[in-house]
C-alpha cells in the first residue's frame, strides 16, 4: 500500500470503511464491483444528545424511550443508565427527517421542543445539547450502512480478492449498521486470514 507517509507491505489487508468511500481504492476491488459501490450511497442518520441536571423522567416512572414515526425525531433513548449521573436523552433522526432537521439553524431547539411534546415541561431546560449528522462526516458520508443501487446487499465474498479482505458493519451477517455487526464482520475477516491453507 502506498500512502503519503510511505509504502507499507503486508501479507494480507483488511479494508473496513464505508463501502461508497472504498470504491476508489486502487486495486482493491474485483472487476465490476467498483461501479456498483460508487453508485451506492449511505443513509441519512443523525443524533442529538440532550443533557439534563438529573434523569427526571425516571422519577416520573418513564423509561426515556420513545418511538415516533411522524416527528423530526423517530427514536429517543435514555443515554445514561447510571444512578448517580446527569440525565441524558439521545434523540435519533433518520432519512428525510434527518436531512430536514439538519438543514435548520434552530435544529437543537426543534429537538428540545419535540422532547417537551413527548415528555412534558421538564424537558424544556437542558444544560447542554450536542448533535451530529453522519452525512457531514467526510470519511463516512452517512449512516448506518451503504445502500446499493437497486437494493440488495454487498457480500464479503464478492469483494474479497486474494490477500484483500473486507470488513465493517456494511458487511455484517447480523446487526448491520451497529457496532456488534462491525465486530462480527471483523472477526470473520480475521478468520479468513488466519485460516490454515489446505
């Protein structure tokens, strides 16, 4: 592998990046796969972390979990289950709702207003708000997984060539889009490399 920092040599390589970002890695893809990968796209996914002085929803007998298909936030979870911690609600937005939300300069206020609608007046006074949309991250371009053109999925076997192996959450046999899927995929790639030759 040739980089700006020098040349590296290895008996095997594991590539674990979002698949649309890997399409232009010279020599990494079998014939035909590069175009399909280049025409793939990542999903739209965003997260807003809202921190309160205390987890007041627990005192109200609530779990902090919400599923809502119609609003700017589709899912909310209790982000910190520790008894002595501040309260943390994590709000997730996906698809067009994420795009619409992150195109607004008042997006954090919109999320807080949604939490007030869902949980009541206690939600109106967070002490801190942070957010991220994966589509603005240059090495990701979106989340949670690559969406191939015309549907379907990418299979590791169609990408692996010789000493180049593929891993990452996009190629998980279970739980794609989650850390669990990424770990499973990494273990599969490692097993391919260390498998004894017969």
